C-alpha cells in the first residue's frame, strides 16, 4: 500500500475518513470545534467527490432526527457534533440507539454549557455515556481518522447494530495540524464493504415495518435489555474487527493501550490527547528510574472492564484523570467506573482521582509529573489525604 | 376532483385495528389523505401524539405501509432523512421504485414544538407531504392549550375560571406561516368536505417539493361534544368561516375553494362545544363580539389575498 502522509487538522482528517466512507446521507449542523468537519465534507460534496446526499439541517436536534429517518430507510448515515450540539440532540441520541441504527458520529469533545465555553473537556460525551451509543476516544487526529473508519464496521456488525460516537479533543487535536497517513481510498472501501442493512428498512415498501412504536410496560423493559445485550456483544466482537483493521492497514489500535505497564508500580489512566502528554512524562520518569506506567482506554462504551482489570492489577496504585466532573461528590465518571470494575479484581491497586482540564484548561507535563509524585508519596506513607483531587484550578 | 367510485377501490393503508376514540378526527384525516396517494408506494410517519400512540401499540401496528415515529417535535426532520435516503439510494440505482412520503403531526407537534423542524424541512425543499391534524390543543396529554387553540376555549392549562374566560390569545395562523416558505403547495382542509380534502391530498402528493395540508381534526374529548357530531361540527367551522377552505400555490397564489352561501355567525360553531360554554354566560358578550370580529377580519383578508 502507498503511504500517503499529509498535514491535516484532526477535523480535516475525520472529514477525509468521511470522504472515503462516502456515506449515503450526512445530516449535520455546524458547531465549534466540529465545524471544520462539516465544512470540509460539504466541499467534497460540492466538488462531486462523494455521492453523499447532504442535509444542511437547521439544528442538531434535526440533524439526529434526520439521521434516524435516513438510517431507518436503509442508508449509510453519518453526522458530527460537539458539546451543546450533542446536548440538543440528546433526546434523539437515545432514540437512535433504541432503534438499533448504525449511525456513526464524530464528536469533537467540548465543554458543555454553562457557563458557555468552546474549549475541550469531556463533559459532553461523558454525559451521553448511558445513551446506548458505543464511544471510542482518540489520542490524535490520525487516530480519530482511523476510528471513524473502524466505527463503520463496528456499528454495522450484525451482532451489534448500535450507533457509534468517535470522540477527539476539541482544538487540541481537532485544530492542531499533524501528519496523518491517509489510507488508500479503495482499501477503506474494501474494509468497510458495501452497506447491507441488518433489518427491514422503510424503503422496502413491499415488506412494511413500523419503526418507533409505543412500547408500554409489557415490552419496553425487554427492549432496553436487548440494548444491553448488544453492548455485551460489542465488547466481544470489537477486538476481531480491530484486528482486521490492524492487519488491513498495518496499525496497532487497541481497546485499552498499556504504555510501560510491564513492570510499572504507579500508573495514570487517561483518555484522548492527554495520554500523549502523559507518555512524554512516563518516558522522562523512566529515564530517572521511576517505574511509571500509563493506561489509555480507547473504548468507554461498552466499558472494557476485563482489559482495565488486567492492566491495573499489575500496579500498586493508579490515578484516574477525568476531563469531566460528575458532581457526585465521589469523583469523575471514568474514576467511578474504574473503581467499580476494580472491586471485583483479585489484585486491587489503590485508586485516586484527578479532575483536570475543564473548559480547555491546559494540562502540562509538570502537572502530570506531580500526579506520579503524589502516587509515590502515597506508596511510601500509605496515606491518602484526598481521594478526589483537582489539577490546575484556583481554589 | 376525486371520484368516490375510484377511491373505493384503493387499498386501506391504515387500520382497521387502531385504538383511537370512536369519532376521532385524526383517523378520518389520515384515511382521506392516504386516499390522495392513490396506489403509489408510500412511506408514512408521524409525531408523538394520540395518532401515533393509538396506531402503533407494540407488538401491533395499524400501518400497512412502512411507518416511522421518532419523537414529538421532529416528524418533519425525520421524514427529511427518510426522503433524502431515498433520493441518495435512487440516484445510486439501489432503489428503482417511485415512493411518496407523508408525515402527520398534531397542532402541538406542528404549531408549537415542531415548528422549527417543519420550517427547516420546508426551506430545504424535501419532497414530502406534511399533514397537520389540527384539533386545537394537546389532546393526548389532557387538553392543554396549544398555539392552535382558539380564543376563548377552555383548556386544562388555560381554563375558564372566576377571572378567566379561557385562552385569552389569538390562535397562530400556521397556514400562512407555512405559505411564507413559498413551497409548491399549501392547503387548508376539513374532514367535512371530503372531496375537497382528497383532491387537495392528490395535489399535495403530486407537488414537486414540500406540500402542507392543515386539516381541521376535531376531538370530542377535548371539545366536549357527542362523538357522532364531529363531521357536522367541522362543517359548521367551515360555514362560519372560522376554518376557510383555501389553497396557496408557491406561497403567493391564494384560492378560496368554498364560500358559504350564507356565512353563519361564529356562535353557531361555538355553542356546539362544551369548551366554549362559559362564553355564553352573561358578561362575556364582548368576548363573543371580538371572536366574531377576528373571524370576519381574517375572512376579509383572505378574500383580498385570493382576489390578487
């Protein structure tokens, strides 16, 4: 395969993935920092480079509504959003999942109002974690590109049939330029294959079906249970699709990336772009002889419990870095889930939580170094003064 | 003009087996509108409301055509997606058939919460028919006022009381709002004038682009009248000019389809319904006068528009 590495922002990279996927329908509304995806893709449509029918809707609510209509009609369907756009879609995000429609949606993570803020944190997609969508988080623009392609196969797998959010960090990766290796168009087309819906669609007028009926006490529960079952299937099916992807494109995507974890004593768990900064810190600590490690989950829904248990059972202590708060008083959303998962692990590390980077607040290598320092202090003294901590906030 | 002999040979696309109230206006609207599609392949949809709830109780469905319900406020956006999917797949040669698209919404889902979704879809020019079955309140959830509720009607969120005479505001002129989008075809219709309604549905389905039908769909639960009187009450709405029958092509060309030989006073229509009962008590004469004035003004305005 020809290697074609070109400078792209994370948004442009995702738009390139959409060009190669060439969905039948894209319905989207622009919102910072996702806008560049919609603009770039609109140009592909305007230049006739894709066969896609674009619906330039009047709101994100209508974007997701149109996607539901389109996907139920049997078209390969995509949209993209951020923050308040996702919040405006909220109601229909749940409906899309309940109808088991394989919609793929890049989400450029941004802080959810209020107060209004346009910069990165994960409050938007963390809030949507129980909507029934699969969620994948990318460290880089390049990875967001790869995840978008991978997501099509995951969403459309007959054992899954669930919509997928492909998340990347607003501005940090969406607007930074990096060298992205674009795969061959034909190779992408071959990998995703032609879309053949796993259900009877609305346009099959000879076999009429009713989508979105009222589902009362006698069936609603069973349908929700089936959604859970689809998520359970997904955690078993995704590794196979990922392996196929890695083989087809010579990549090394993982459900949970373990970095320097073989002999690590203290580990940070963090999603998305911050993992890049943390790896840099791990390298410098390792040079000083500190046994630091890093765990980066790419998947949050379904929650990769077994992978997390396997990774964290190796360390004595781990710090979960959350780029969203949950206002539970017990830490951020990722921390809560990881702590819950580790309860059934035989080897339980000490777990602490750090909330960071809300509203785009920068996180620096020395902030992350301080977390490792805190952990080594706890290992020495056995004392934890704060289970939940905040990085870089004026208190 | 629709021919009743020919219409009788057309397939039933809805029911039997739905669970709407007997005498419900919505099902009459739907059956007459669906007749307008003739034998064409059809996909239908609707907003959340009585009509959806009573026709699709899982695991049953009264729909004999592919049907989609998404949420309350997005019937138009949802059908935009279905119609666009069709255009995309047709262009690619993956679908050969010609298919028509129709979606229904009540006045709540159309005048109020769904107005943005409708407006967006009309502006984008999707080739579908949107039917508003206007029963003038949120009937499904217990007769709350909507933007379509007429002045003076008593509803559960604008009740008549010691210091209130029901809804104080004017109803929204949705037909005019839709016409302002300059879409190919807009019409106001009533189930009492079945031929007019079916003929307009045929025109709507034949339009190249969006078409909109605003149909009076009475609700005996909410309007408080005996269930068998529905069509007669709808007829009175037309004969008092409370609900004129007219059509608008491309947002400009207005045409009145029915002019009553003798325009009845609005009280003839109001007195048939329990929701206006309080207006006939002493002290409310001014309200009745202002309702009449408003109906007269609107009718005059419509006459002027259609004469242009």
